[in-house]
C-alpha cells in the first residue's frame, strides 16, 4: 500500500490526517444536540475514541518524529468554537478556549487510556465546562 503514497512516511501522514478528520467529524456530530445532551454526546465520543483505540492510534502518529504535524487549522478551531456556542447557547468559544478544551480532552483521554476510573474523569470533564463557560 505504501507504493500508492510514495513512502511509509507519506502513508502514515495520510492515515494521521484521516484519523484527525474522522475524530473532528465525530465531535461536531455530538454537538448537533443541545445543552447537556451535547456535552454527554461529546463525552461519549471521547470515551469511545479511547475504547476503540482511535485515540491511541492518533497519538502514536502525532508523536512519530517522521510524520509532520500540521499547524492549527484556524477555520476548524473557529467552527468548533461556534458549534460549542450554538449547542450550549453561549457565545462562540475563542480559538484559545477551543485549544484549552481540546488539550483537556486529550488529558481526559490519556487518563482513561491509563486506566483511571471513568466516573472520576467524567467528573473532571464536567468541571472543565463549568470553568470554561460563562
């Protein structure tokens, strides 16, 4: 299969990109709900990424030194901030707030991956939203 991409590096970069886009799409889909249902749906997506191995795969590819990490996708950050704002009926989250939330999501997923009890991690997830939202 690498011959279609020219090299193993190019193949892995394509896989990483595809995973990144699929994960973004799932998170946006969760935010089609509103209020608490949106937050619950987003939590289910985050937990499912860990259970399915998608989180581990995405992070293994992200730390691979031979695979370039793309710069922030500012339109995607803005769109996700807008989706959160719409779902929760609050002002659009700023790009820095979206980066903060995304980093926290990674931390929650890392904790789940390491075997932390889901109930405690989910409680921290809810506390993030209490701290982040107006």
